[in-house]
C-alpha cells in the first residue's frame, strides 16, 4: 500500500508541480512543489475550533529540500519564490509549526506561507 500511495503522490507532484526557489539566508534550492491553498483548521484552547487561512501552502518532497548540502526542515522566516512573488514561511496560527507532514508516510511536507511581495 505504501508503494501505491507513493506512486500516486509522485505522479500528482510531477503533473501538478511548479518550480519554486526555497531560500534560507544565502542558501537556496530550486525544487518542484505543488501549490495548496486550502483552509487550515486549528484547535483552540477552549475546545472549539478556529479556521486559519494560509495565503499559500506548498507541498514539497522532504528528500528534495536540501540547503547547503544538507537535508533540512522548513523554518519560520525562510522564503519561497514562485511566479514572481515571494512567500514567507510562517506558522498558520494557534501555535502550530510552519510545516506539517502532508502524508502518513512522511514523504511530503506542507509548508505554510504568507505572500509578502
């Protein structure tokens, strides 16, 4: 099952992916990402739920995010350049981290961003 799920995910990424430049300071990498602009639901302290909108979330293969020769995880303040726009990596709110695993097999990461220029 993991192999079948991985193949489907890979095909979706290949066919729907866009080229982005991921940067942290002077280090950068060009990779393929799938753009995801869905609403994110984040739990609140009071047992309810609030909806937080991320301007854009980019799905990237964890193995492809290599900066300065080392695999890395997205960090708050990193930037993504796509189609002439710059997005800054940030938390979607509610104390959540700026990225989450996008699949059960931890192959793809969903990176939360906000359009900054």
